[in-house]
C-alpha cells in the first residue's frame, strides 16, 4: 500500500489537493495549483503592517521576517499590492462556481475592498459580513471596536449557497402575529390605508429566516479547550457557518494563511476535502497535530527552498523525497518498472532522483536508461550534490554524444523547472 506523499499523489493528484499542508510562501505554492480546482477559499491574513500580526507564534522565523519586510516596508499600499498578487492566483485556482471569503479588520477593509472589486469584479461582491463579538476591553474615547469584516465574493453568478442549512428561527413575536389559520396555513390580517384588508400567509415560517450579514459569534474563551496558543485564532463556529454556506460535501476548501488549522479542521469535520498553506513552520506543525487529533492523516509538504525546509527533506525516506521532487516540479508519474528513470517532467523528459551524493556510476546507468528510451536529455536531482567526477561525466556526454544530462541541486529546482 502506498504511504506518505505517494498516497496523496495517488488519491488527490499532483500537486495533491487534499490532506496537504504546504509549508512555504503561498504565492509560490498557488502558482503550481491547477486552474479552477478549488470550491471555497477562506483567508485570514495579517490584519495590518504592524509586526505583531506577523510573528504570531513569537518565532524568529526567517521566512516570516522576510515576508513582513517584503509586504510592509512600503506601508499600507505596498501591503495591498503584496496581497493582490496572491489574490489574483486565488481567483485563478477558484472554480467558476466557487466562493471567496476575505477576513480583515475595519481599519484595513476599505483598502482591500477596492483591490478585491478589481480582481473579482464588483458585480460578484455578495456581502460585507460583520462578525460582532464582545471580548476585550473598551476605550473611553470612542465606541467599542468589536467587530471584524469578512468580504464574500463569488467567481460568477452560479455559486453554492446553502441557506436552508443556516436559517434561524423567527422571533416569538413574529410567530404570534400569524394568529389565524385556514386550509392554506397560518396567516395574519393587514389593514391598508384605503381600508382594504389583506390576508398575508406565513410562508416558510417553520423553516426560519435567512441569516443577515451581521453575525454575533463570541470569541473563543481563554479557558476553552479549542484554544491552540495562536493569538489570532478564529472560532470553529465562524468557520462552520462559512464552509456550510458555500460548499458541499466532497468539495475542496483552501486556506492559504491556515495558521493553527481551524479551516482544515472544520472542513474535515464537515466532510470536505481541504488544503492548508502557511509560511511558518510552527503553524504547519500545529495544523498537522490538530488533524491527527481528529483521527485523520495529513502531510506537511515543504515548499520554499530554505535551510529549514531542506533540513526536513534530509529526514525523509528516499521514496518520500522522490515524490516530493515529483510534486515540487509538477512532474508526471511513470508507470511500470522505473528502468533507471523515476518519472518525467511535464515535457516528458526523464528524471532520476537521489538523496545521496551522485557520482559517475549513477550517470553511466542513467545514460543507458536515456538511450533505451531514445531520449537526448534528462535530469538528475540530488539532495546532497554531485562529485567532480559526475560533473566531468556529464560534460563528456554532452560534448562527445550530444546527450545532455543536467545535474540539479535542490536549491536550483526553481531555476531549472
């Protein structure tokens, strides 16, 4: 039975769009996702250019600090531009029937709203949802700031909206007003200015009313077992409402700033497929732990080619590393015995993957495999590098036989593929 990354590829495709936690910059990860593949996107990015919103775990993470500098060094407009790049990719991977929820605070919301109208088209704006809560203190110099803003957009006119599952009961006074009944149901009498009296029937009274765009949902109490030690963690109740409203069972839910994993956790509990992306290692590990507690499997897939990610690659098995390279370059699986070729690039060029340092013997075997397939070019990817003899062997094949074997270190993947 396939395990690890191989199982994810077999079940969810390449790149795996299910049970996957991508550890890296979501701009780079999303660029590899297929177009129109996601049903619902919810994101809760850092609320402002204040550094405290970026170092959530208090971690001295190089990737987080660089992301902060890149996004915020130019102020609010630079941050909106940084976010726009990512939102454009999210729009690209969202299905035509999909929904997009952007969570922000009132101080930044109007900046983001202009950008979102441009990317999604203002005609596809559905709601400005006000999440109202009562936690924390209050200033004596202004009204209490007790709400977040969530902008809901759709990709087009045809989209999922499961209003029936989210209806709330009518008030008791509304129900009592319909105090008469006949063979057609309950009704009330309304007297108009001209003296006429009209019967108004209570349609869907038992079904309840559709929610408004003001949601009163409490913050997670500090004593709650739901708390994960993540400062900006959102409640499961909030995510349950969004996921229930705008997706169906079996749909794919994406959170590109997944933090401690609330979106993946709720999506799983509601029988949706899920994918999370986060640039912070601690957030990815907390999400994996959370999914394990729910009794489901998940895999952290390192994406950025930084020292922390490369160190994690060294801890992988040889087969998992091979499948990681397959995912990372968007390769094509090979059927049957490998015959010295592990898989192909998207252009059907052979690739061989090695964790250990590659010497001339590996190149000689790969040369034979290329000749058997009548290929004039192939790649060897190595985690640990290449010996001087291997480099000389590759040069000899190219000069004397017009056979190109490109030797690729892990840090060079983005430059080659």
